[in-house]
C-alpha cells in the first residue's frame, strides 16, 4: 500500500515536471518566433532603405549621363545649324529692310501709275495716299496704296481697312482750333502781358512797363558777363514784379513742387545710407501742409532747408 502511494506521488511529480517543461518549451518557441519575425522585419526595412538609396544614386547617375549627352548633342547641333540660323536671320532682315525701302521709293518705280508729287507717305496703317491731280491744281481722286514685296499679303487689319474704303465708309471733317495769345507777345503800347491762363492757378494778369533800352547798353550789369536780351528781359521782369509787390518775387507752385521733390529724393538717399531723417520727415510734412494751403513760399523754404541740412 505504501509503495503504491509512493509510485502515485512520483507519477504526479513527474507529470508536473513534464507540464512545466512543455509550457516552457511553448514559451521559448513563441519568443523565438517573435524574435525571428522582428529580425525579418528589420532586415526587410534595411533592405528597402538600401534599395531606395541605390535606386536614387543610379537615377542621379543616369540623369548626369543624360544631361551630359544632351548637352553634347545640343552643342553639335548648334554648331551645325549656326550657319543656317545666320543665313535665315540675314534673309529676314533683308526682307524687312527691302520692304521699308520699297515703301518709300514706290512712287518712283516704273509700275507706279500716279504722279509722285501727288503721293504722300504715311507708313501705318496704309503706306501711301495719292491725291491724284493735286499738284496740277485739279484733284481728281484719292487713292490709298499699300505696298507689298514678294509673296506677302494683307494683314487682317489691312483687309478690314480695304473693305471700309471699298464700301465708301470715308468722310470729311474740319477741325477749327482757336489760337491762344502767346504770353510772350506784347501789346500795341510796348507793354508785355502775362496771361492769367498759365499753369499757376494763383497767377494774375499783370501789365509790365516797357523795358528801358539802357538796360542792354551796359554788358557789365550782370557781373561783368554780357547776357542775351531775352535773359536780361526776364531778369528785369522778375525785378519789376518784386518791386511792384513790395518784396522778392513769390515762388510759383511748380517751383515749390520741384523743390519738395528734390528734398524728398535727398531724404530717401540719406535714409538709405543710415542717416537720421526724423527732422527731414517733420519738415516734409510741414512743407506739404503749406503747399496744400497755397503757401508756396513757405513750402519752398522748408524744402530748401532740408536740402541744406543734407
């Protein structure tokens, strides 16, 4: 009885040992399978990376070889075709020049059936207009002539003009332009009139007295250098205008605008080289405000101050 119990206990222990060994074997087999799968995945990743790198390198090599080959072929083709290009360019240039010259000399060619004296060159959009019989004093008709050389034909716009002329869609108009009196013309009494229709909106009409002849007799009146009569006249006008107004001549709107523009450009150049232009900006704002108010003297003085400071 005791022997059977011992044998049964040994059999149970043996069963447990075998079960433990089986479980351990299964666990090791599973770990080995996972390790094998991880190794295969890493190997595949490394292989894909290497393959992509090799493919990119091969592509770059092929691209370099193709580029070099294409460049060599292009140079060979350019050398072989350069003579043809030059010849074609010369022919085209000659055709253009020939056409332009022919347009001008067409009235003197044997096949031109009108009097060259009656012909007027326009060039665009029609080459010639013939006033037939005009030089003889008896106009008989007006002919539009388009000169073509070789196998060239009319363009779309030229065909449209031809159709309009053939359809008699032509008219005559007279434009009467009023003649304005020049500001430099004098009156019957020798006075010179400054017109109020000049570019200065605030400029009024002023009558200046005749200029004394003695002003032109002394060539040393202007610092020892003789001036032209026109220059002396303008200087005397400015002097008289200043005396009539009780002071120096006022700055015109265009003069003030020009000085402000020069001051603005000088300020930009100073800013670009790193100078402090805060005072320039302030003076420019003041000059602009004075200009908008019509105070052109103040605007010009501020602009001059900016130019002197820079």
